C-alpha cells in the first residue's frame, strides 16, 4: 500500500470518532454556540471600511502611513510622470526593471532610463542591480493597506521583491474595500487558471528580530511606493 | 524521574531567578501586547472572528481526508510533485534525494517549524549540502548553532550586542550596536546566498484545498525570495494545514498577523500553486510539496484533543504564558514550546517522557483565551496529566490519597489528626527548609502555614452553646 493510502487510511480510522464542535465545550471563552453551517461571510467581524471611494482612499492612506508605504493619489498621466521623474531624480535611479503593461509602458517611456523587461527570461544579477522595480497590480486593499499582485499582473515573482524600491502603479477602480473583496477579485479574474504565485504585499519588507526593533528592508524592498491614478 | 524532566527542572529553576533573562523577555513582549491589543480592537468583533476561525478549522480537520485529496489533486494539476511522508525520516530522505538528483549544492530555507521538527537542515548538511536559514532570527540562531527560542521570534533572547559579537566572529563584520546596521549585514550576506542557491525550502502556513495552493507568510520577504529565485522549491507541510476555501484566508491571514506579530497583516502573504507556468517570467522549474504526518494522525485519533491540530503556529499562547515567560523557550527542549508545545509534544514524542511539561503549568487559562482558533489548551494539559497518571500512577501518591480518604471518612480520626498536626508542627522548625523536610519543595523558599489549635468546628460548637 502506498504511503498516501496509509496516511489517508489512518486519517479515516481516526475520524471514526467524532470530535465536539468548537463552542459546545464548557470553560472560559468557549460559551459561544457553534453555527449551523461553517461561516463564510467575515465582513461583520473584520475591521470596518467605508463604502465610498474617498473613505477607502483615506483608509488606504492611513494604513500606508503606518506601514511606511509611500501612497500617492495622482490625477492624470502628467502628474504621474512628474512624480516618477522626481522620484528617479531624488534617488538617482540609473536603471529600472519593469514588465510589459499599459501603465508600466507609459512609466518607463516617461522615465527614459535604461530598462530591464522581465516579460521573457531575464538575467538575475541584472535584475538585482536595478534601482527600482516598477509593476502593475491586481488590486489595492483599503482595509489593510495591501497591494495584490500575481506573476501575471506584475512581471513574474522576483521583480516585485528583488530591487530595493518597489513602485506599484494602480488604477482608481482597483482600490477595493477589504480582504474578502480582494480574494473575490482574484477568483473572478483568474478563475480556473490561476497563476503560479499570487501575493498580498503589505508595506516594505520588515523585520523585528533584533530586540523587536522595526527595521525596513530585511530581504525585500526597503521602499514601497504606490501610485493610484 | 527521566533525565529529560530532570534537566527541564534544573534549567527552569535557574532561569526563573535570572533577572537579565526576565528583562529581555519583558522587553520583547511588552511591545507585543500593546500592538496586539490595538490590532484586535480594529476587528469589529474579535470573539466572533475566533469562533468562525475555530469552526472553519474544525471543518477542515474533521474532514481531513477529503480536503487533503482535493488540495493534492488541484496542486498536482499544475505540475507540482506531491510526496506523502508518514515519518520525519521519510520526508528527510525524499528531500535529500531530490537535492542529490538535481546536484544541489546550496539551499536557502525560509522559516519552517516542520523543518525544525524533523531536523531537515541537519539531514541535508550531512549529505553535503549547504543550508542557510534566511529568516533573520533563524539565521542568527543558526549561526549560534542552537534551536529557535520562540515559534515566531527565534532570537528574542539575544541583545543587539550579542548579535553584533556573533556577526563579528562568524561573518567578520565590524561591531555595531544599531539593529539597522546588523540587519543590513545579514541582508548583504544572504542576498548572495539567494542568488546562488539551487533549491529553496519553505513551510506553509495554510494549504488551500479549493484552489490547490500553499499560503506562506513572512515579513522579511525571505519567503518570497527563496520560492522565486532557486530552480527547485520544496515545501514541507504538516497534513493539518489545510483550509477549505481561498476566501477563508480573508479571516485567517489578519488573525494570524494580529496574534502572531501584532500586525494587521504580515508584509508578504504569498500563495503558490505550482512551479513556473507557461508564459511566466520566472519561478522554479520544479515544485515539490511534502505532506508530513509524523504523529499527526495519532493526535487526530484522540477526539478529545483533536482541536490541537487547529493550531496555526502563531505563538500567541507562548506570549501570554507565565511559564514560558519565566523559563524561556530553550528550557522546553522541544520543537514547539509554550502551552501548545506542552500539549503537542507528548503526542509527537511520547507521553511518559514528556508529561512533565503538562505538569509545569499554572492552569491559568491565558493560553486558551489568547488562542485565535480557540484550542482548549489548558484543559488539554489537564487531560495529559490524567492520561499520564492512568499509564503509571505513583504509588506514594496513591497511598497518600488512600490515607486521606480514611481520614476524611472518620470525623474522630480527623479531629485527632488536626490536633496532632498542631502538636507535631512545633517540631517542624528543627528540619524546616532542609532536604529531609517532607515539605521541602514548599518550605525551601516559603513559610509553611500554621495549623490552628482551635478549629472552625471548635469555634462553631462554642458559638452554638
């Protein structure tokens, strides 16, 4: 018998005795009765988010400030170009990495810098030497200040995590309310053919492993900038 | 008493009196409590969220065969190789074999408690492969050649000065007392390792059955890098990690971050459902998922404690446990420490050798209150005690209780006993606090209470008359 069948066999054998449902036990903190069916709507318990775009944008901005994400609402392409150029100038970017996409194409044309495209196979050390990685995304989540992206929407796995500065370009209608909405959007967009990697990025890379003191840029980007147009 | 229990007692006794150790733990956890409570407060209803999380985990664990098969079917469909391992040895052998087959020379590992559990790094190193822990805390304890101190904060027992000395000695870096500098030293060293590694090893926080994906949570981005750059990715996952649907993550990810690290959401929550797919820019050519039993089905068979398999390894119960805070993580000498470790270890490694952990508890219930998936931890500690006594009850304890029964059933004898006790206690002073004192465990550091000459019964009778 294969190991798979043995393990499954042991599981089935073990499950012949039923375990009490949580909440039906006595004791402190256990007094809430179990629901009839497994709960699927978490909205009423997760952190509250307002309905209008302005409320969502305000919450995303507040979360970004806490996470040390640089979040900027831009009105149009001209403003985006100005801000990107200012950023490139301030940090002295010499080379950027990006992927093909409507907004990214605009961005690298606007910047006029040498560029590495990760659309096809690329050289790893070349990507590592880039000053910034510019990507699009699938969604922004107001509730947590997160960026949702996948290998398909953001030029693979490494582009958004290897360069020291990750710049995200998003549309206004990508700014979603909460986490359930984000997962629904992923399901809706990719359905039965999911990309091999999907990620929620919440702020620049961080660690607190030394005396619980926050340090940014542990392994991933030290900076995260989100432009929402 | 077994030598394991003996060592446990001795280390515990030493560390509870160590003021420096205490201040380190308090410093680390003090900030955590403030942040955790603030994040909990943002939930509209934390208790309902806990209940929902517990019910979802109950559903998954109590239909484990169904969900595991769904998970495997979906993840295999995208070209993932799945290996089922009944024991840690089988899992190690398989991963060593994969490494050999692909001529792997160096491996970057992101944090995985399952790896600690089966001593994976040691097995790989023995076969001649270099294994580098990439989580900063794990990297620090790896350089010190010791196990992690905490499930989530592996290096919480060290000061920046100790870490600076360590880096100076092992990496030749200049001494510094800035955590930022120290982090950057590790970043530079590990960057080279990432880019050169042939294989990445990770664990998983969740395995989503509906879509066939593993969910990996890190703050540093090491989980992202070690699953993106190397040409092979191996994920070592306990079979209990399955969740029914993708949407469930909308609840579990923020709960894990809140209790685990006092954050609303951890920095990187990554879902991986296969190796690099057609048309994707990068990613590993091969993705292996190793499903680990290693005693979990034995625990599953114990319906009373089955909810222990709901654990999401957030470390929340360690952070509130008065025992953990006093004796620290290494004293347990187990992979999983704190209340969850005390409940789990007897199941994974044998009750009689590890029962002492269940006795080392104040039964205050703080762990149960803290648990985001409502594992009934402190009752499980009691059940372990009961089971241990059932296996082998100490004769002297039986004798004492038999004597107690006789005494309590005979009022005359009881009254005589109380008077005699009062009389006998006069002589207690001669041996009090010395090793021949039968009450030594108590009197070595405390005063013994005085028995009253006039009992309540005497008083009551006098009052009535």
